[in-house]
C-alpha cells in the first residue's frame, strides 16, 4: 500500500498536465487535482485490467509517467480534467477516454 507522498509523486505529472489543460492560476486546486489524478489512474487501471504505473510493491505497464504510451497518458489527463469539471455530478469514463485506453484493455475469458 502506498502512502500519501508516494501516491502524490506517482500522479503529480497527471495533475500538472490537467492544471495546464484547465488553465488554472494559483495553487488553490492542487490538492483536489492530485486526488482527481489518483482517481483517474485508478479508473484507467480498472478499465484496462492491469497496473499501468510501477509501484514499490508491483510492476506496471510503465516504469514512470514518461514511459506510458501517449494515448494512456493523454487519457489520464482528460479523465482528471473531466472529473474536475464534473465534480458535482455522477459520471463515467467519457467515450473519447475509453477509446484511448481500449487498445491496452485486458479482458478475462
């Protein structure tokens, strides 16, 4: 199990890219963006059926954010932005994000 610092470090690039896409000024939303980025990663891993980023306790598809396939990385950012913009509504994975992640989806038979 990761502690808060490890989790934040894992998804900090996702949160930073989401901040840039949202054109946010200031640091007021940093904690929220980190939580949403972690949620986006969890949703992506559940959707794909595999761990996407390496953790201290388990391997993943990629060693770090920069090693992720670009469609997965972009989908994580889009998902974090989507969660931020719709934080007061019940939502699912947008179709465009699912399309980006689908090639890496592992399905059990």
